[in-house]
C-alpha cells in the first residue's frame, strides 16, 4: 500500500473517532501503515489499553495515541482532542438500534455539530470524513431498481423513524437508517452554510465483512458470520438478513483514507458497494471451504439487491492505493475465518 498526498502528507495527524470499532480500527491501522500519526477516541481506559496494544503490535514504530472521550456532547470536549489535527475520520456512532429517535438521532446530530464547530476553530484541520451507511441513501430492495448517487437519501426511513410513539423495538432499524441520513445531511448543511476551512466527504459502507481486528472488540458483522460457520444450524440471522451489497472492511478503510488525503476527492459521497450477495452466497463459499459440515440447502426464495451504483470514483481511489478493484466476496468471507 502506498500513499501520495498534497493534503495530509505522511507524518500528518489524523483523528479517528470510534477507533475501537470494526471500521475505525481498520482505518487507524491503514493510516499508521502509511506513515500517518493517529489519535483515536475511546470511551474508557480499558478500551484505550487494548486498542493501543493491538495497533502497536501491528505497527511497532508507529505513532498512535488514544484519548478518552466518554461523552461526545460534553461542552468543550473536542477542544484539546483536535489540537494540531490535519484530518478527522468521524466513525463513532450510535449502534444501539434504539427505537426512540429523540434519544438516538437528536444527540447524534448535536454531537456532530459540536465536532464540526470545534474543527472549524482549529486551523490545522484540512479534511473531515463521516462514516455514513448505505442505509442513509436507501433501504435495501429486491423489487425496485433504485439508483444510488450523490443525491439519494432515505426519506422513507426518516419518515418512519419520526412517527409518533409508542417507540417499539421494530422501529430500531428505521431509526438507525434515519440516524445515518440525518447526521450526514447535517455535515453537508454545515459545509454549505458555514463554509469551514476544510473539505468534507462521506463514505457509505454496505454490509461490511472481514476479520475481527482484535478479539476484545465488542461485536461486528464478522461475529455473526463466524457463529454460522462454526455451527451451520445457527443460520437464523444470516438467512433473515437476506439480500444486500457487501464490502470488505479493508476497502472501506482505504476509501476513508482516500477521502482524507487525496486532492481530487472533494465533497464526495463514496459508495462502498462492492457487489451483491444473499444467504446462498455464504453457503457457496462455506461449502467450498468446509464441505464436510452439514450446510443447509440453498434457499430458492432468496433474491438479490436491486439498487444500482456506478462505483468508478471508488474504484479509482482503490487503484491509487495499488488495488485492482474491490476485494471479492469469497476473499472477504475467507478473511473473516482468520479472525483472532
């Protein structure tokens, strides 16, 4: 992996919020491999200890610093954290899937606004990248051909999330989708209205797969997949999830790094849609990898995601980092099996 940048050159300092998460840890690791310094936010001293050990083990001579931010909405919380920072990858987010939008969406939008306001006051900041989601653009679909682009927003989820109470558990997915959409919208609004001295970009990952970065991570999509691989009878979640697009977590990290550092990537929504899959796709890979296990039969009712993306901008970024294209579905799944 190589880097060339006139925005945040190697040796520059990048803040990664939510650095202990699945995507955040890969972004931090990729930045360290490329010679950047990384400051990562965590919520406790315990998390600071393990993520520092994990990143230093992979990058012994790298410069990583963990800082504790227990509450992103605390007044002035970002002032010292942002000192001398060149770029910000805002990965931290509410993944509680809580059904009450006033407790999930409202504080998340406020937290983003606090971070952007603090970043505007720090003259060293050149780039701000938000980790959004494909759900910010649209719900998954197997019946409607939905073009996903720079202007596509999941208004359907926003409307559903903000319906009057009662806030029942079933609303959690719509609230999560609306959360990503509304926080991302707030970032673009801030950029357009306040015109800060930095460029903003977003990355919209789909179903993200790859090896767990460290065994102490609280949870990720990889753990659901590992459970199924170890015990084929535990297929409920994977079968029920159905059709979507996938993306390898390492490719998601590279898109973030490109959005942080590459001159030509400005005011972009990077769509991390590598390819389509459904329940039968997992089975195909697992049968090949371990044919002796009692895998269930293919499910003939499984369809494919009918959303459409272009993807040329994203592929160009991956090529800038020495990749031929997206990591294949099979290779991405096999990397999960390498998890610690």
